[in-house]
């Protein structure tokens, strides 16, 4: 965990636990270490597998209880992939103004930042009498490979 943003996120998480009088159990430590040691988007099931590599006793229930807590602290962002699928973005705390493009075929998530979009958001907000306090943009589409081949080769195999 060399990234200072990840280190700060972990410290924020630990402080939030303390404020809520939650203990830092071995399971929570494994979950938090797994979350803040990646910059990849991940599903709850991937997080469970990564956390269990650190501590075999991590339960699915603890993962599913910890995710909303992390989202509530602003350290993690939930991304709705459609079709009742979700993934989580650990880069949100360090880069709160980035946006996502999601392939509707395979669910692949690509991050991007664009100054023109930020300016447009600020302009529209000001015109309507608002001040931007948070930014969330998600574009859903068919990637080039899905458009050309009819299906995305990144699509997870059914099985």
C-alpha cells in the first residue's frame, strides 16, 4: 500500500470505525487491507476472495456489512452495472471527480477525467443556482469490440 491516497483512505476508515465504536476485527482488517491495496474496480465476491486470502475466516456477511459502511464514509463508490450487478470503485477518495464508462455487454468499467465535463457541470449548476459538491457521471454503452463482433470478448463466461 504505497499510494498516499490509499494510506489516507485507510486512516479515514479506521477513524470512522472508532467514531462508531466498532472494533477493528481481524475480518474487517482483512477486508480493508484488500480494498485499499487495489486500484481496480471489484465486485463484492472478488473482495470476499481477496479478503479470504488474507484471513480465511472472513465471512460473506461481514463483507456485505462493511461495503455500505465504506460507501457511507466516502471512501468507496458503488457503480451500478445494470441487471442487478454492482462493482466498487476504490479510487473515489483520491479522485472524486472522475467518471466511468461501462460496457453494457461485459460490465467492464473504464475511468476517465475530463476538464471540459467538469467545467460544463459547474456552468450548468451555476445557471440553475447550485454549487457542485459532488460529481458522478456514468456512461453506459457498447464498447468497440461488442459493436464490431456482436458480443464483447471481455464478457464473463456463463457456467
